[in-house]
């Protein structure tokens, strides 16, 4: 089984599960897999990768573990919200190694769900990691519809500004142990284009916070976010490695420039 086939199995499973819990829970797919799914919806390969304008290619691979932000559709119906663990068990899931994980084996494929909930919401029947920006992520998410094999999949992914802010938070928490968040953020901006991401940031109330955090992480070639991206350029040396670093810095500098210009124009 190829990695793409494994990824499709996971997407089909997500589609089936979310169609069952849709009346009970509001669910948003977060993390690097959100970008991969958006690529699938656009008819592209879900491989997380970047090719710079000067031809250097960086590959992270496929993101196989879904991160799901979950909240009750109707907080008043707490009894229905408590059905979630039973629904998961009914789909063949069992508790994973960590209390917020559920997992299932489908043939050769392991599906591992990491569950998150907005910070400050009532504790559900199954443990979930609290996400500080969860309420905003749920409110601004958009739905994708696409087919995987014979199944139509419907799921939500974060807005550009929420993807950026969640990844910046993750970088601050998990680096230097795990550099993938900086790569995912770089790949996301390259895929969406700096213009799209910058305009989304400029229109958000978190504009100043987002731009300040991005500046700290990607201001120059020795900034922490740039160094994290370069960890995926292990096969590159010399000028090729330097060109990648310059592209990362230039990409986020362009986001900052466009966002500030758009904010200035809107205030006139």
C-alpha cells in the first residue's frame, strides 16, 4: 500500500465518522493535515512539500494523524454530547496511549485521532486537549466537499488567520523538539500565496499579534522558524540551503508588507 493510498483510507474514515457525529458535534480538522486535505479538495496530491522559485524542493511527507477540534453543536444538550465516546467505540475505536487519543486499525492503516476542545468549554465525556483559540477557529472555519473513492467527504478546515495563529502557538510550545510546525506554516503560506494569507491577517482583529509573532519566528535567516524549516533541507548544501533560507524569510516578509499595506489602506 502506498502512502497516498493510506492517506485516502484515513480520509474515507474521517468522512464516515464526521457524517455520523455532524448533528452532535461541530468539528474542524486542524494541524498540517488541514493543508493536505485542502490540496485533495483542489484535485492535488496531499503530500506536504515546497518547491522554491529557484528549484529547491523540501518534503515533509504525508500527515496521517487527524487533529480534530470538537465542540458541542448545542451546549444545552449535554446528554447528547456525552454520546461521543460511544459513537467512537461503535466505529471500532479504542482509547489510545494518551487520554485525548482514540485509535483504530483498518487493514494496514492505523487511524489515530487527537481530540481538542475550545479552552473554557465544559469538560466532555472523553478527555480532550484544550485549545486557547478554539472558539475563534470554530467560528471562522469553512467547509470542504470532495470525493475519495466512492465516498463524499465533508469536513471543515481553519481560516488562514487561524491556521497561522495555531501553528505559531505550536511552534512556541514544541520547538526545538519538533520542527514540523514551522514547515507546515511555510508550506501553507507558499500554497495559499502570501497575498491571500496577508489579506486574511489584515482583516482580523488579531492582526498585530499575528504579525509580531511571525516576525519573531521568520525575521532573518537565523530566526528559529527558519532554522526549523531548514531541518527539512538535509540533502541540500551550500548555496541551495542558503536559497531556501532566503525564500522562507522573503515569503514571510511579503506577508508582513502586504498585511500592513492593506491595513493602512483600510484605515484611510
